[in-house]
C-alpha cells in the first residue's frame, strides 16, 4: 500500500485592488526572513476548487489550446484536474513584510483564497534551464515570464 502524506497550508493567496499577496499564518511569518533581495519566488499552492475525488482521477484532458493536440495527458498540462491538485506559479517579489506575514507579488494565476503550500526563492542556478525545448504546437509561446506579459494569451485558448 502506498504511503499518503499530509500537507498543511502555510497561508493563502489574496488579491486586493488588483494587487496579489500571500498572507502567511502567524506561525510561518518568520520564514520570510532574507527572502528580500530575491527578484522572484516559486509559489506552490493548492487548486482548492478542483479537489474532488473525480477530479483526482483525470489523467487526460481535452486540449484547451487552439494549436495543441486534441487530447493532452494531465502531466503535459497545468490543468487543475490531477491526482494531487498542486499548482506552481513563479512571481516577481514586490515587497516582503515579515511583520505582517505578507509577501506582495506582481502576478498569480491562483484564485482568491487559494491555500499556499510552500514558497521557495527562484534561483537561476537551480531553476533556470538554458535551452529548454517544447512541442511544436507551443513553440511560438514567449521564452520568458517577462515576455508573457505582452503575449496575446486569449488567442491561444479554446475558451
């Protein structure tokens, strides 16, 4: 029998006046110490609105991408429907407020109130790949987070 693991959220993601931030539970606020100075953080969060037993059994999804293949395996997507609904977002760090337990970021694709599982500093020596490759159907996508800001993402999706 496979071992199961318990995960305890350390905080939640909120957006106030279109400014996203992560509010940590009081017991975890000290964990923000020395995060200041990192330009970006990797935020692991829970797809809390897609955490039903049937959602965890989905291993293939209809492609949401206009140029993508008709069907994609769950692990070839960032779909919330997956065995463990864990999500990841890389966000630019705007402000670290250890006193309030808040980490202000420039962007998140998480829904308001999404539980945060962990925060890690983005470090190019471990997180950046010099020359990544992707399938032909998404090779025209921007090569960086910064370039994505100007990209017409609405034209990429079927919905």
